[in-house]
C-alpha cells in the first residue's frame, strides 16, 4: 500500500486535534454508530483538562488506497522538544492557522524547524466562520512568515485550503461547496512525497518517542528508515555516538490503524511503527539489524532554559496524603521521565535528597509536577531559576524570549509599563483589529517568571500572551521581585475562623478555617513588604457572661486560591511549594523562625 507521512503543526487552540477527529470520521475509521470522545487524540487527563496537546501521538487513515500516517503534535512552546523529534518521521507538514489570529509564535518555531529539514508545507486557514476572520490577510502573513524563515522557492509555492475543522470541511476557495475534507485528503496524496523506501538495505529506525506499557514494557515509536522488520527478529540498539546499548528481539511490532495500535507480522521502510522488547535503548537512539554499525542522525534538541529543585517533602504533614515520599522513589521517577522527555535534564544535588530539574519553561515543569502529584508523590518545589551561559568574552548570558501580547487598546499602556520594568525591550506595536493591539517584546526569561497572573489581572482576563525562546543575550540587570511580604503561621494545628477574621486587615488569606497548618507555613499575603509571623489558631476567649452576640458572627472573605503554576510563580527564593496529591501549600524553606533569622543575618553579612 502507498504511504504518506505528515505532521500537523499549529499554535494552541487553532483546532488541529479537532481537525484530526474529523479526518478520522470521514475516512471511515469509526463506524457510523460508534461512540467516540470529542478530541479523541487528547487522551491524557491533563490534556483534556487544559484543552492542550502535551504528547505527540500517531494515527492513520486510508484514502483511495493510500495510507496517511498523521502525527498530532503539541502546540505549546514548552513541549517543543516533542515536535523537533517528530519532524524527523514525516515527509510533509500541514500548517494549521487560525483565520483571525494568524501565525503565532509556536507556528513560527515549529515551521522554522520543518522548513530547515526541507519539508514542503500545506497551509490550512482554519475557523473561517469566525466573526473576526481575515482569511486572505492570514494567507499573506503565512507567506511572509515562510520568507522570513528562509524558505526556498518550492516551499514558498505552497497550496492553501480554507476550512472549519469543527464542521468537517476544507476547500480550495472560500466559495467552495463546504461539504467534507476530500480536498484535504486529495491534496495530501498529491503534494506530500511518498517516503523513500529502500527495502534492500538492513533494517534501521530512529526512535522518536518512548512510553512504558504495563503489558509490553518499554515501547519505542519511530519511522523505519531502511529495510524490513519481522516479529521476533534479532536487532540491536545503538546510541547516537555509535555505542552498542543492547541486543534484543522485536517482541511486538505495532502499526497505527486509526486510533488503535495493531500487532503486525512485519513492517517495511517508510512506515511509522512501535516496537517492544528492549530494556535500554531510548529516544534519539537507533534500532537496527545486527550488521548495521553507523547510527542514524538525530535532530539536536534546544537546551533547557529554566531549572527547579524537587526535594523530599520535610514538612510536619509529610506522608499524610501521598505514598511516594522518599528521595529514592522521587529520583527513580524523574530519571524515568528523562528517558522519554529529551527536553528535560536531571541532576542530583549534593545533599542527595533533592534533584535539580531543568526544562523548557514553567508550563512544562508544572505539567511534570502535576503528573507526579496525581501518581501519589509528595514534593517540595523551589522557585524556578534561569540557566545562564558564559559568552566568548566571559560575559554572563541569559535566555531571552520573544513575547507576543494581544490586548484591548485600553490596557496596552499598563502592559508596556510592566514589561519594561521586567527589562523587556519593545520591538513592535500595531492594531490587530477588533479594538485589540498586538505588542511584541524581547524579554529575559527570568523577568517573565510570575508575570502571567499579574498580566491577566491587569487586562481583566482579556489579554493573550504567547512566548517563544529566542536566544541568549548579555545579562539585562536586576529585576524587581515580589513586593509584598507574607503571613507565616507561628504554630501547628487547625486554622480557626475567629483568628483568620482578626488577621484580615493584615492582608488576604490563602487558607480556610479548619485547614491544617504548621509552623513556617505561609497562610496569607502581608499588606507590607516584610514577612510577619501570626497566630491563626487563637480562638475567641469564652467568659461566664452570656451575651446575645448575634452581630459578632464571623464573616470571612473567601481565601485566595492558587493553581500549581501560580504558586510556583508566587514564591521567593527562601520559600517552597509543598505539593501533595490533595494539597498545594506555600511554606518557608526553613520552618524554624530562629533558623530563618540566622540565615538572614548570614545573607546580609555576605552582602
């Protein structure tokens, strides 16, 4: 059977997973009466909750005797490590762009990688039924983007379709019949070249994704580069520098048929398959026949830009909500993550009870923490810190991000002011239609830590901010941190409503009455810049005089709730986020007030 391998590239929320759903339905992959979840490709719980794709996934459809392997890729910059590897498996890309928003930062990032590999794009202008759609302008913006990314003449001569993925139609013109996706299927078959299929050479395949299956063990997915692989054949794993990792047999060969993986007896060059049977080879390694000596070239991965410390939870409440609390178990889980997620780096700290985890952004690290939390882990997590580099002349270099902000015109001033305070450099400002303004900056990554929540407050929740790693530049100077201090519990027990009510004039609370607190735990924000130790356990003193007291009923302001990402962004360097399966607590790194005073004195003497 003829083959076509494509990846779908798009920014968050531009509709690629919905489009894949429609492709699966119209190609006959599902029965007419089959019950299928919406956004079937987002199978992970976190993906469904957040409405984003985190892990790349494969599927396939058949159209007029041609099998089309489709890879649905993440659209968020923090998961770019997934996208870079996936591109080595495909021969063409479908660039999906929102008809109102146009090409966004992640579109630029991944499309640049695809064009650099020589892949020829197909552009789909999606959601043309939006009230603020501007499909022809967006088409021109795509051309400008490809030209800016050094596309060659063949790549600039790209075909374009207009579509509404939710309604399941795509046409070559806006005035088309708007019936189905046949124009898209036909264009893929016609425009995307079939994979090169050298069946005479020995088997070789580059591993691009890894997963742990409870029945099959380690499962590696990739595209077969050369030759034919048969079930139970003797094969081996080579590292990227050519070292032998392991000899093993192909226990199972799984091919993608619709949304299922089906065991097959053999697979040929050009097809995308999953293989089980190995214990050591991982992502970017080469799986090949015993006679092969040279590994396949693996696409280099951009380096991590942020690091956090994951430590053992040592609070008084440790072990009460989770069952995975020791450094050995935490370390084993983190090193298992590295095997499949090449964009993450792990380093054990000197104390052996904590690990430095480096990744591509706050969201990527936040997703890892949330995943571990749901698996029963308890952790203490530090504030993210930026990874600096040293320049050729010995100067300090820091990661810079390109930031794209869309806001209502009335909020543009406050956004520019706040970004400038964070050492961002304004690079562009233009109206984007509908009373909105698009502002672009080059900003240091450390200046953006913790800004997103403040940004949403400043723009009344209407602003959109997208960021993408740009490169390294000389250090921009100190960035002002959080201005407010915190309220710290000076005792261990359960918070009392009367005590919290008395503390409300000191600042907003983070806890409810009845919640367990401990000495050194942060229970609220101070209205002033200094930290304040308070007693939230003190109840109302009872007397032997009976009073009506109806007007003394305690009415508390609802506490301020923080998501995991907000909590991580909120804390300072001397604070931690305690993460358990049931709770997210803020605390001081040193719980004992005397220890904190000693540390403050030591820090001041060094200054």
